[in-house]
């Protein structure tokens, strides 16, 4: 899935939708792929200053999803260019 397709899907999802996010986790020189599945509680585009020594007027944003897992646990995930977002059928 391309970044443009991910952003289109991100824009269309609403609170209550079930989604699966496949993303890379990186710690030091190690990295692995994992999947996070849950119900969307909130979504947001947040401005941040994670980049060191950038120009003061650079605007850097991240797309954020807050998900509730099957066990009720809340988790916050950030989408990047390596993320794959999928909408899942709702549980009835």
C-alpha cells in the first residue's frame, strides 16, 4: 500500500472503526515488523519538534491513532511511510 493510499484511508476512518496497522519497531540497530489491531478511539495530526536543528518555521506533523485492543488496553501508534493501515470488518 502506498503512502497516498494510507493517508486516504487515515482520513476516512472514524472512531469506532476496527483497524490493523502493520508497522516497524526500531530500537537501536534492531528492527522488526509487528501488527497492532484495535478499535479507533481517536485520530489526530499532531505537530511536533522531534527533529534536531531544523529551521524554526519548519512544520513537522505526525498522524496519530489511539486504539483500544481486544483486552481493553489503549495504545497510541504513529503512522509513517513504512506503515500499512487496513480497515477490518466490525465485530458484532
